[in-house]
C-alpha cells in the first residue's frame, strides 16, 4: 500500500487464520518472525533528515523524561546511546550439565529508548541479518561502532507477561 511521500508497506502481514486472535492479550503469531525479518521497519524509513532517532519499545511505558533527555543529549556526541540498569539478581552461567555464578557487576540490563545518529542506524540495517541482533544497539555494534551506556530507570519495566501487568499496575 502506498501513502503520501512514496513509502511502501512491504510487511509480511498477519495470516488470515490468526486475525481473530490478534486482540487476545499476549497473543503473538510467531515469536521468531521479528528476529528473522530484522527490526528496521516503516518508522525508520520515514526519517528523511539527518539528526537523532530514538527507538522505543512500546512495551516499556514507564521510561522517565530524564532518561529520554539524557539519552538524546549524550547521542549528540556519542552517536549510539542506550539506557541500562544494574543487575540486582544473582546470575549463573550454564556450562554443559552444570552452572557457575558470574559477577553481576559485569552485566547490565538494557532498556529503551535507544538513541542513534539517523544515518548510522540506517547504515547498520543494511547489514545481513544475524541471530545475534537482539535490539537496535546490537545491529549498530555489529558494524564495530561502540554503544555508550547511559543510566536508565528501574521503573522502565518491559511488560510482556501477565505478571508484568500487575507490576505495571502497581507503578500507576
């Protein structure tokens, strides 16, 4: 379908057999599709000017204005900025039939919005897809471009399960 401005929606669409289920809570047709298709969609194609673009995960409704502002401010010079928070749980690394504790100080949990120089992000998405692309930052990083970490906010939770909805309700 073409819209004003010459943008074409070339998405894969929703198969007919799933259309009656799309309004059910937490229904997803195929969890692997977004990974196989890549993440650069219509939104990035609409960005015509140079500057900064923020990629925000729609299931993170509690991001603070300060985090958004800080990520954009830092991206002016850093070009690729993501908000992160500390890991507070104990983390274990699986090693065959066993596991071992690893230092949680060596890890961060990534949030959104992830903010990038527009041209950098567009160039990153010209790479061939790999399963290691888990977010926009991983796509940029695959080009050898460093991604700068900014302080996120703990309340910026990702709502993907019914339990997350309960936590989100408590935050309201």
